[in-house]
């Protein structure tokens, strides 16, 4: 399978190794800002029988982790009970950013996350009884290529890894939190996200 090179428009293999990929923490921090501000991400997990599951979902970024809220009986929720390894990505196939990580249920984060989901999606997760499973994804690896920059970052799960230092504490005003708190504009509808929950 081939993709288009963002600079030359020539087909390249999406599995082709990146020549001298960057490990610059500043580039990763910039990419995480873009990820945090994105309307949604693709969330990939593995069913107990080994089949893959991929569906979009709303997300927020908070203190070094990605958080999503789903139904307790959703496919992705059942999957991570059996296999916590997941991948998340931005929708753009030409300017790629992929996070690999370990998922865990985080019900204790509801009050802390509620203002972030409210600001980004006008959605109060505290009163939504249908969507009541909070999932955190702790990144362990990141990959990017395209016009936003190219890089590969390993071992992100290490405590205070320099590549995540920019995002371990609350974002500085005007950096990431401002993007997260912008008024809702054109987010995918809840009904559209629901389709992925049932697949």
C-alpha cells in the first residue's frame, strides 16, 4: 500500500523507514498540541479473538495522557479489558501523527476531566449516564511524518521523559489549554461517533 509524499507527491510505502527521523522533544510537543486541539482521533484496539477494531472518538489531552469517554459495553471498552495495547491517530493520512500506548480505566478522573470535555465539546460527562466509562491512554511511542514534521519517539512511558515534559503539567496559557477550550465549532456529531461504538 502506498501513500503520497507530502513534499514531492510521489508514491511512497507507508511502511518505508523514515530517513534519520527526529527525536526532538520540541517537535513532539508541537505535534501533541495539534493532537490535543483536534476534533477527534482514530482509536484502534484488538478484540479478544485477535480481530482489529478501529473507530473515531472524541478525546482530550491532560497531564501527559489521552482521555476518552465511551460506553461501558462498547467494543473498545471490552477490547482493552483483554488487551490494553492501543493506537491513536489524527485523521489526516498525509500529515500523520500516531500514538501507541497502554489503556486503562480511570473513573477517578471524572471531576478533573469534566471541564475539559465541557469546554471542547459542550458535553457534561458527569451527567451522561450512557457514556460512563473513562479510558486513559498512556503514550509509549509516537510517530509522525508529513508537513508538520517527521519523527519517531520511543519509551515515552518513562517517568518525566523529556519528550513529554512540555505536557506533564498543566499547559501554559495560550499553548494547549487555549486550544482545548475554544468554543465548539464543527465536531463530529455524537450519532456519528456512536456508529463506531457498535462496530
